[in-house]
């Protein structure tokens, strides 16, 4: 049986049968997506509401791989598993953040991976939102994490307890076992989004069918100084 944290002082949300069915269905999709990557030794994670359990009809199935040797290898594994891409995007949120590749199987299911080095707090973003390994998913675990409304989601057997993290940043960092600077960074970013709506990203480039992620990154680095600096600081392509 999963182990659950102690009850907090927040609002208790009870899950009905439809919610449990949706969560089960989305986790089954995540298992299908993650299994071939795990077999190849890539140790994928699923993150967000699927890991916490507070899924909605608008939730996505997002799988992240923290380390790859080449995008070609990753795409080869996915295609052999019948997971053919609908869209492929190269995205950099800000000039200081890692450049990442995104492979969308459909509008709700995606894989992402870094093309340049991630700073520690960037990697901790996934722990902030809640992440699970394939083994954790198979065991039916649900994990502590923060949603986009800046509520800490604490799983309990019949649903979850949610409470704001505002003013509790140090406590939340301890609970999630991440740096408090990561919590404060995400709090600022998500608070800004709630005030002014979805914010833009520094760089977005959709790939054509005959391009690789590495080729596109090289072309962008030749043209955009900020991308070139990021790659140079990381030690080159």
C-alpha cells in the first residue's frame, strides 16, 4: 500500500469514481510511454498531476528524460514502440535555461529532454511539481507536489489535501527535499502567470520531418548569440 503524509490544515478534496478512473487511465498511458525508455536504461519520470493524483479532464501525460546521448536514439526507441511524433519542438524558456526538445505524440502526450545542461534548480522544477519513476507508477504511489495554483497537494487515501504554499516556502522546500530558491523561483513565475496570463518563452522552433534536434540547435547557435553563449558555457555541442 502507498504511504501517505500526515493530514495538513488545508482543504480536503475527495475523489469520486470518475476521478479514480481518469487517474488510472492516464497512468496506464504513462506506463506505455515510459516502459520502452526504461528498458533502454533512460530512467524516465512522469511529472505533474499524474504523479500527485489531482488529474482533471485537461491534464496532460508529460514524460521527462533527464539524460540522453542523442535525440536520434530516443526517437528510434519511441518509433519502435509505435509512439510516432505528431510534432517536434525545440524550446528554451529563457536565455539562461536549458534548451529542451519536446516530442508530442498527440496534443495530450509528450516527451521532453534537455539538449544543453540543466542547472540544479531547473532539474528540481520536476520535484516541485511532483515526479514519479516507472517503478513508483507501477506501485501506485502518489507524491507530494505543487500545482499551478501554488497549492501543495498532499495525497491521502480518499483524495488529497491542498493548501497554499505562499508564506511557507521554506517548509515546502523541506517537504519536497529541494532548495528553497527553487520554490521561490517557481512561486514568482507562477504568480506572474496568474496575474498576466501565460508568458512567452525566449525561443520556440518547430522541426521539419527531415531535421534532427542537434542540427537545429547548431543552426540556432550560429544565428542567436544567447544560444551560442549557453552552449559555450556548457562546453559545446
